[in-house]
C-alpha cells in the first residue's frame, strides 16, 4: 500500500514550482511575470552598483574614499583606462541586462495568451516593451551595436553564432524606439497604476531622451 501511494504522488504535477505550462493562469500571474522583468534593475550588477561604476566612478565625476586606489582590480582598471574585454564589470552588466531582455521576451511570448482582462494585458505588455527598450538604450549607449533579441530563442539556437551577432547601433535604436512607442500608447497615466510601475509619462520621457541622443530635436 505504501508503494502504491508513493507512485501516485510521483505522478502528480509539482505545485510548488512554475513552468510556462502552469503559469499565466490569471491576472496576478501575468503581473508577477512582468515584475521579474523589473528585478534586474535593482541588482548590484545594474543600478545597485555597476551602472554608476561604469558611468561615474570611471570619470572625474566621482571618487571613492581613501584616494584613487582599491583592492577591486576592475575598478582600478576602469579608473585608469587600463581595462580589457576581460574586465569583469562589463560581463556583470552585459549578463544581467540580457537576463532582463530574456525575461521580457518570455513575458511578451505568453502575455497575449493570458486570461487577464484585455486592458490589463495591454498595460503589462506596455510595461514590458518599455523595459526592453530601456535595457537596449543602456546597452547601445555603452557598447554601440549589440545582439538584438526580439523573441524567445529555440533550444537549438542557443549556441547559434547568428543569435549572438551584433546588430548595428542604428538597428538597435530603431528597435528600442518602437518598443518605447508601444509603451507610450499602452501605459496609463501616473496614479492609474501601482507606484513604481512604468507610466505613460515615463515612456514619453525616455523616448524624448532617446531622440535627444540622436539629435532628433524636432521629436
């Protein structure tokens, strides 16, 4: 009897872990999936540390206590412009940013199928497109042309060199501008969504900044 019971338990679907097949069953699931796209922004590999190391600490805008010396070799290399492609700070930001982009693509693949109300789905899709555009704007400013991933790759494509091929900076800007415009069209005004989630004004402001970088002053 104990053996038969054990077999029955083993055949059940695990309820404590999520897969694409058992997730996105309601509006809360859809919102939770989108929240994971925000999450990399708050890690030490992005705005918790690395973004300001790359953009401020490696310039005359910022100093650290005790003079321009630290046991952290990547920081020294950035500060003295002796960095190489092997400097770990670049890999930290690159990997975490593409983690966010991958999560965005996963969400965009599943959100249209969610049973959440249409207005909720459109708002969440607007948030994800805004975030993906934001990730790519950071990457194109720091690295120029980068690989453009606009969908969830198949398992057979993971090691495909074409998947890792860099797009041009122009192509990345075109791609992220379209994402941000979708955000502008679908995101709510401030006060109509939870504090901390992207709004229409946030998408408009970032889109304006993108056009400023491109010297497209009319837009």
